[in-house]
C-alpha cells in the first residue's frame, strides 16, 4: 500500500514540477511534497505500522523518491535562473554602434593657466620653483621675517592659529627662509602656493588665496636687478608695451621696500575706469632683503645681498582677464570657467 502511494506521489510531483511556470510555483510544489507537512513526509509517518522486514525497503524507496524530486526541483530552478538571466540581458542590451552621450572635456582653471605662465617666465630667467608647508610655525611665518611678537605688521595679517606657535601660513615668505637655511647662494627661486588669512569673503577678499613670491640672493644684487626682473615679468604677462613704476613703501622683511605698479593695459596709461583714471595698476610689493632676514636664513649680509617680491596670483589673473569679482574663481560655475 505505502509502496504504491510513494510511486503515485513521485509520478504526480514529477509531472507538476516539469510543468511549473515560474520559481514561485516551483517553491509551492517543493513545500507541498517535501515540506514538514508535505505529502511525502506524511507517507513516511506511516512507517511505524510496517513490519520490521518492510521498513528498510519502504525507507529506501522513500529516500529515493525524495532525492529524485529534489534533483528535479534543482534542475527546474536552474532553468528558471537561466531564463531570468537571459531576459535581463535582453532587456539591458545596448547598441554599441550608437553614438554615446557627449562628455564635456575639462581644461585648466584660469588661476592654473596664469600660474603656469609665470613659472615658465621665471624658469626662463634661471629661477627654480620651491615649495613649503601650508601649516607653518610662527617663527618662519613671522619672526624669521623680522616680524617679532607684538609687531604692528601682524595686525594686517589676520591669522588662523592652530596652536600658539602653529598657524596656517599667511604668505609664502616662510619658504624663502627655509630655502636659505638649506641652500647656499646664489639663490634664485619663486615660491607659489596657497595662503590663508581670516578675511571676510567679498569681491576682493577671500580667506584662501594664492601668492607667488620670489627671492634672489647673490653677491652685488641691487634694486636695478629687481626692477629688470619685474619689468621682464610685466612685459611677458601684459604685453611688451607695458611699463612698471616703483613707489616707496615699508615692509618689515625688505629695506628699502616698494610697491610696484604696471601701466594700464586697457588705456596704455592714459587713464580709464579700469585704472580709476590713474593710468597705473598696483600688482605687487618688493624690495631688497632686510639684512636681519638674511642672517635668520644663515646668510652673511656683509657678503651677500638680495631682493624679494610677492604678488597675489588672483590679482594678476583679475587684471589679465578683466575680472572684477574674486569669488568667481572659487564658485566652480561652468559658465564662467568655460570662457578660458
């Protein structure tokens, strides 16, 4: 009796498994026949009423039926998985011969364009490019540059202090001191890089901006050398007709010091709205390196002299491209950047 029931269940289950239309139906059949309350399990519960001779025979038939059905279910499940995969691949098929979506190509930022030009100009004059840490010691940022604690010049450089003696550099001048400490004259370097000051953001100020500073130290260096160097820079950047003007000024780290103007490249010095009618545009500060700064760098001012200068990269770029708002450089507006 049980043998015939097993055979009947085996045949019926095999037919239904073979005709199952999806994985959900296949799972229902597995539960119906092989689950804890399935038909095959129910038959096995009747084995308690069999004789000792019949139990092994029926047990073997039941195990064979279970194994057979499990294999059928596994094969059907694999078939459904294969069908689902093929359907998914068919749905995701793309025509590789169709034109793709255009991806706009990036290009250099205007600050990078002008910085690279400045580097090339100075490399052509025999300078090297030096760099230093943006997180700097107070000593290198101020004291070694002849700006001791309490000096009024510190008030003009609102500074981001990390600790009492560590800060975000307010200028790239610390690179000059570090370079003098590790190199002997002759020295010809420029030090471009990011600098930080606690300024409110507006059209002409930013807490982060870029400076390019230069340093030359050798025997017999004079203000004439400084003027020639800066004149060559101005002509390369703004045109060969450009003139420069040096005005007396004061910087703690240079003596004598000067502000440097260039003739307005829009009006040629006649006076216009760009130069506010003056014919000149201020672009940088410079001067002869103060003897104490040379000593702080380990160089004898009795034997060597030098000049230094510093210019804001943003200021050059704004003048070069006639940009009137510093914030445009940092807002990443593609409508602005795509013009360069």
